[in-house]
C-alpha cells in the first residue's frame, strides 16, 4: 500500500511540473487623436477653434528606438469624429510602443509637398478664395503624451475634454479688403448732395509664388514654427489684375446723407492674396485702378456730373499707416475716400483808370 501511495505522489509532482503558467502584462493600444486650433497673431485676442465642419491633412513619421524613420501617415484626412468627439482619421491609428512620431499637418488650398521636416509650396497661383494653413510641426510625440495634451494645457481654451496631438495652424496667406466712400463732411451747406458710382476697379499684384518651410526638431516633445514675421513667400511672374466687376458693388450708387458722407461700398471683400513686398523698388509695386462717376446736386437739383479715371494708386501711397508688405496671417483694409474738389472762389479786381493829358489854348491864335 505504501508503495502505491509513493507512486501516486510522484505522479502528482510530475503533473504539476508539466503545467504551463503564463504571467502576461497587458499593455493596451492607444488610438491617436488630434487637437487643433488656429490664431491671428496681430490681434492677440486668443485662439480660434478649428471649425469642426472642416478637415485637415496629416503626414507622420515613426522614429523607432533604432533604425530608420518609417512613414506612419501619408496624406491622411483628419476630421471631427462625432461618435467619439475627437479629431481623428476614419481608420484607427495606434501609438507605437517604442520610439516617437513626428506630425506635419496642413489645411486648405493650395497644398504643399511634405517631408519629415519640411513643407514646400512651389509656384502656386493663389486664388482669392484660397486659405492655405500650415500647422506647427509636432515633434517627438508618443503614447505617454496622449492623455496630457489637452486643449487647456496647450492653448488656454476652456475645452479640456479634447486630447491629442497639438495642431496649431497658421494662415500662410494675406487678406485684403478695399472700401470706397465719399466724404463731404467739411461742407457746411447741407443743400449740397453727391452721388458716387464706381464704374470699375482693379487690384494689381503678384499672385504666384513659392514658399519653403523647414521645421527644426527641438530635441524633445514640443511644437516648432520656424517662420519669422514677414511675407516669406517668393513671388514669381508678372503682376495680375483682379477685376472688381465680379462684385455687386460695381455700379452701385452711393448717396451722401447728413453729414454728407456715404456709407461706403466694399470691394474685394476679404480676398486672399499672396504675401509680398509692395514697394516699387524691390517688390510688386501693387496698385489699385479706379474709375468713378460723381454727380453733384444742389437743393436736390442736379448740377453737373463727371467721370474720373484714376489709373494707378500705389498701395504704398496710402497714408494712414505705412504698409510696405502683405505679411502672412494678416488682413488689410484699404479705404479710398473721395472728397469734393476745392470750392470755387473769386479774386475780383478793377483795372485802374488810365490818365491821359490833353491841352487846348483859347483863343487859338
């Protein structure tokens, strides 16, 4: 009996020695999301939330702990996912477990050529509705950053629910608006009235150019925007003339009301243009050409009308502020104020009587 008990005990030990025991540490994969904002630096009024109805495009490169960088995202469309309330691609991307990822994003048109470290716009012709935006490069991000990159930490906004790769967009183009009005406020006699009609207008400038943005790896997790304030683009080709007849303002009549100032009409309303040097010496010598008709009334009776042609008003001749260049991410408003000419005055004088002596002697003997 003891012999059988010993054999059974040996069998039990052998059975236990053959049992496979696994101690598995489960590391969950984390999906990559984005947080986005853009801003206008000249206002310093805070960031503007990226419109959730829009999308943007992202390129990303994975840098493993050893070996060459690998393409991770290639022209991937990022949009607001209403089911998860996150900015992400339609397909799910997961953070690598080692190394880090560099992200480069752009929005709008025209679109650049993107590499791991640069974005290049080559000989792009800018349409008046374009809005090319490029984000600060997001360098060396990994899964450890995914829970800490909240909107409030990066941009000071109130939304702390959105997390992801920080994506701060910058406008690469400029915006221009032109306003024309009539001003006779210094005319005391209110029986005078004027009607102003702009018959045609054109804005001449260069609209084709190139831009290269070379990002700098900060060596640690963070964003990089390498461009200094300025126009940065290199224009090419000749000037082009943008015709204002495409707007409803051409042909509209501006009637002066007390105190003899018209409301003003807007032309080229917030059109996007290529950033550039505006000076004649080294830049595009940009200008505005204007043709208008002015009718003068006195006591509601038409007096005269005339058509005036202003062939070229250089943009650098506007005197409220000296603006010698259109800089990226800035908007400019040019106001052309037409005033009455000098009043007609007189300088009366009377030619003096001329004296002429005559003699006569009587009797004439």
